[in-house]
C-alpha cells in the first residue's frame, strides 16, 4: 500500500486535541505546527482520517515541499513534484487555496496561476500530451508558504470536515462543528455525564456531544473528494472506513444532554439538526431563558457559546447577561462551566476568574475558552457480582 505524509489543518490553539485524536486513531505524528498536524498514513489512513477525526478541518496528501523566494523558484519547485503519481490524464486540477506567512511571495492569485502553469508543464511531459481536457475527477491543491518554505498538498476532503451533513439549518452565529467538538474534547466531559448548553442556538454543542456519546464518526454520512481518486485511494478503503464506523455506533447509550435557547425558532432548528444527525433520541431541547436555568443533579457541565455582541444592540445587554450566567452557575451544585466567547469582559461580569483560559482563533476572530472547573464526582463503587 502507498504511504503518504498527511496534513490535517485545525483551529489555531487546538492542535493538541487533533494530535491526540490522530494518535488514538493509530497513526504516528510527524510534526505539530500552528494550525496543522503532519502525520504518516497509507490509503486506509486517508479514508479513516476523513471519516473519524472530529477536530480536523480537512486531510491533505503532502505532494512535496521546497524553498522559493521568486516566482521562477516556485515554478521550478512545483514542476519538480511528481504530480503524475496522483493526477490522471483527465484529472481537473487547480490551486484552490494559497496562504502565505512571512514569505517573499504572498499574492495568492499569482501563486495560484504560476503553480497551475507548472503543473500543466509537468503533466504534459509525463503524459506526452499537448493539452488536457480536465473533464475527470477534481484534484484541488492547497499550498502554504511559511518563511519561503512552500508546502504543497492535495485536498482529499473537499467541503470542509466541519460540515458533517447534519446542519442544514443554522442559527445567527453558529459555532463550527469541529470547533465545538474540539472544545468538548478539551473538557473532562464523557458521555455518561450531564451536559447542558443554555444558549444552544442550532444545537451544535449538544449534537456533537451526542455523536461522541453514541460513538458516531462525524464523517460517516458525507462524501469526500478523494472517493473519486481510485488510483490514489482504492475504493474499498472508503467502504471499510464507513463499515468500521457503523459497527461502533451505540444509539442505546444513556445520556443526559440538554440544549436550551430563549428563541423558539432556534429550538426547532436544533431539534431538526439533531434528527438529521440521527441523535435526536439522545438530546432534550427546550425553549428556556437563562433566567430559568437550574438542574437538580450535581456534577454537570455547562458547555456553551453565549452571545458575544455580534450586533451592536446586543452589546449593551452583555454585562447583565454575563452577570446572570455567573449567578445561574453559582446556583448549580458542584458543576463545571466552559464557555467560548469573544466578549472581553466575560470574567469580570461573571464575577469570577476562570480557573483556566485558552486563546482560540475562530477564523480571524480572537476568542477565549473560559474554564471553571468543578469538583470530580466521587468514584462509583464497583458492583459486587
Ligand atoms: C452565539 S449563539 C449560539 C450558537 C450555537 N452555539 C450554535 O452553534 O448554533 C447564542 C444563542 O443564545 C440565545 N440567547 C440569547 N439570550 C438568551 C437568554 N437570555 N437565554 C437563553 N438563550 C439566549 C440566542 O437566541 C442564540 O441562539
């Protein structure tokens, strides 16, 4: 089987979560950089990584890397890569995305067009052809330049992995599914513990938690670009990965996951999304304002993404809202609270400094993940037979 170096981009600040997921899936991590992890894998790893990883943005096959400070070096470096090992004679290929940091070459459109020309030249020589129809499968290329080091990858995923296929309807400011999953994985919450999202919007946190509780792989109900690359990843790898995922699902698991929102419409959207994800049985959604948040049990988790003032009129309401978050949390016995927000005065208005705090980039927006840690529940006595 062919071996690849695979690159998985993720949210800045959450590399450790993705690294652990890759290791748990059985692969060796080669390098951890800001916003991406490189690991070794074979054809099977390409399909398994796409189907199973909850925190990755996409999976790229690294075609190669080289140093380039001029367009001529970029052209020659690109032409020097073995494109014919991946792209068939009828393949449609283009540089879908170019990103440049601290490098002499920085214009994405120039990088994209020079690289495309270099790929055409390479493939002309390999296939002894004068031109290409490009009417076959798609081979989108992604390139990052970091301090003039060019890393080139073929995108095996297509539509970003955060699109699991269940969120047909969205809220006002939905959190990306892979970001929600990563944040849940940063907490000690496990499927047998209580989880409440009091600002659930379209239901992303409860749904991602339910998927984890039921052991449902996030990518088992969607498709991937590299499914159409049988010469690179043999078809059976995709069937095997989905079969493996199917065997692991346990929808009979007992959960205590709840999502509340003040807005009726949001609650219906969240319910519909949970239904599409196949986990509606595992979540209780309800219209409920924060002011009515309470829970009779101990040791639960609030994991949530409260309003952070996306619109001006909301900004004025934030101090009172966050004060109320603090008061409601204080009324929950032995609970933990985890909240991601871009609101700068969150801790001040909640009235308590977080025990831990982590800076996370949600796209270009700087946010913080505030972590208020409650006590652990006492260990359950082992049942005597
Ligand atoms: C940033 S959005 C949450 C988005 C959600 N994480 C998602 O992925 O769709 C905040 C949500 O809080 C709700 N909300 C605002 N004030 C509230 C309150 N006082 N009580 C409960 N929900 C409230 C809004 O209706 C909105 O859906």
